[in-house]
């Protein structure tokens, strides 16, 4: 079946540290991959996406590359800020508007 | 442009009751999806409606149902509530024009249901 596995949190980093949140997937066919972010007290927001192998999605300094050979879509940012504290969800699209989400990774950035 | 609006934001029900949640999508969006978010199960897809037709359904019992109106507004209903139905119910809308934007969802802030 279709599934997404994210690294377990919570993750705590200091400001300006390098961030990696691992995400791997299992899917039939060729899914599109996404990272969504949920800031405290807000709904989920699309952070970035990639629709085919080797595509790189980027937004707000975050990047993720669709790696078909390793079935991965790891989220990275070179220098995190306190405002990046949120819960991050990796997801894949399996048709129409149905998304399969990972469990989420809570990120806390300390000043 | 107004975002996705969900009502009510918070509600408390008792076991056996039923509940109806409402969602107003972003203007022009014809696809509305519903997700259940719990600490244990995470985010799980309930169903998606497009042009008043259910296009996709997740693995939830028949107590969970939904509908979409001609103005794209959507409601979901849960009957015979159980304690395990306590969750944040998220509605999301999207343009969903052909294959463009598949998976690009705009979420509301959710309706938090507590079942006692």
C-alpha cells in the first residue's frame, strides 16, 4: 500500500543550525510528494512539493529532492530560525486530492 | 481572498449523539476534502468531494458521511459518536483543475470535537 514514514520527533535545535527531517515513502505508481507545515494554532500549509523524480521543491529556505532510487524526500534548511518552530508533515498524493501523511515531526528552535 | 472556513471551531458531544461540521472553501475551489487528525493515528483521509460528488473515500466506517452543495460548501456528519471520534477534523479545498495542482490543498483551522 501507500505509506509515509518520517523521523520521529520532537527535534530541538538552536537558531542558525542545519535542519534535516527524514522522510521515506512506499507507493504504487509515481506519486507527487509534499511537505506541509502546521504552525501553532494554525491549519496546515503547503511548504513545498515535487512531482517527479529528481525534482527539487523549495520555499522559505527549505528544500527537498524527490529521490526515486531511495524512495525519499528529506526536508532540509541551512539555517533555521525561531519562527520555523512548527510540526512538519511529509505526504504523498495517491490520486485526485487524497494525501497520505506521515506522523509529523515537531520542531522547536531555541534562540 | 478569504481562506477555508470551518464551523464550529470547538464542540463537545456525548457518546451516541451525532454531529455536523461545516466547511466553506476558498472561492473558486470546487474540491473539498476532509481529514481526521488525532495524536495516535495522525492525519487520515476521510473523503473528497468535487462538484457535489464523492470522488474518494478513506477507510472509515459508514457513521462518517459527507456531502457537498452546489456552491461547493461541504458538510460532514458523524453519527452515533464514540469516544474514539474525538479529534481535530480538518477541511481542505483545492482548485483541482485536471491534474494541475493535485495534492495542493488549502486547509482550514479545523473543528475540534470532544466526545465524552
